[in-house]
C-alpha cells in the first residue's frame, strides 16, 4: 500500500528521519547484495547472507555493494479475518556503515498499530467506504465495551 492510497480520507502520516550507524534494516535483513565493507571474510557461515558469497580454504567470503537504496511498503498480514500491522512504510539509503531512513508513522506518534489497521480496514474490508469502515470496525475496548475506532485519524469532512 502506498501513502497516496488514502490521501484525503485519513490524516497523513508523520515522517520521522534517522541518520547514523546502520540500525534499521529492510524487513528483517539488509537489502539484497548490500555489504557495508564490500568484502567480508569469516571462518563460519554468516547467518543472514543476502550478498554474493563463495568458499575458499574453509573461509566464507561474501561481497556486495556498499551503497543501497530500499523502500518498504506497509507491512501487514490478514489474521482471523482482520488486518494486523507489522511495519511502517519507509525509505532507506545505505552507505557503507551509515544509513539515512525515513519512516512514516501515526500522527499521534504512539499508536501505529491502530492507525495503519484502520486504513487497512477501510481499504480492504470496507470497500473504501469510511462510514462502513467505522460501522464494521471489529475491535472494542474490554472495559468500556465501546469501539476503539479513533476519530482523530480520519479527516473530519469524511465522517
């Protein structure tokens, strides 16, 4: 899912930036064919090998490009007939042992799960009808017994 898929319906996500040593990977790993040191020589086999490699005299030699560009779409899965958020959309540039990353997060900054799941529910489970999405939203608060739909994530003129 692209950011522009819900433009005009939901409040736009907030960009967060990171510049520093490599911390964030593409989902679970570094990008394909990326090797921050160009050439790596190890006695044991690297656990998460995503670059080219060969064996020589009992050593594993892997090589790859020290520069990579990568973007991730919204990561999610369908579980029990409802969406489950896994990771936020992002764009990353890897340069040797450094990285620049942009991540898109919920406008209220501490509720990524609900924000992205509301968007997924609207798009895939409610036929892009915001009123239907609100009415059919399946999650309720266990204490108040009311829907957990967050009105602040929706552009007001749409409700």
